[in-house]
C-alpha cells in the first residue's frame, strides 16, 4: 500500500520519471557519497592534508555495495541525516586509515549542488 503519491504504482509517473527517481534512489545516493569520499581523500592526499597511503587504502577498501543498509537506516533515523552513519561504516571499512575518512569536510556542501545539477540535467 502506498503511503504517498510517489510510492503509488498507479500515480508515481504523474509526478516524476524513473530517471528522476533514480537521482534520489537511496542506494545510488550512498554509492555517490562513497565515490565522493574516495575522491576527497585522493584530493587531500595530493595536497598533503592526509597521507597518500591513507587515500590509497580508503580508495581500495571503501565500497557502498558492502554497507549495512539496515544499520545505515537506523542511525540515519537517530541523527536525521545519512552522512555521519555512512562515515562510521566506511571508516571501519578503511581499516587503519579510517581516521582520515571525511577529514575536515562538511560533505553536505558537496551534495546539494550535485543533486541540483543532476535534476536540472534531466529536466532539460
């Protein structure tokens, strides 16, 4: 049973498209968060902010496909946003380099523009 129009099989396409819904798909969103966290670590290593070895380990070990989405959902309900729970999980994935994940970066500043750009591209 649908709890809103976007959950409705009958009406959801009247208020969006499959492509637009894919922009906001939870698994896709988290996958992109992990990609950005890896890119952030690589950029920080190039600038000397974190060790190169840490960036390499983060890139090698962090994987959205192996995250515990039930735990991610539970912790997101507690704090109200998914970034902190995600950082907890990928920090564990990164092993000894986990302390360098999300080093000094307010990730929310990266995501709003990405969502907006992807959405606008689909509208054009």
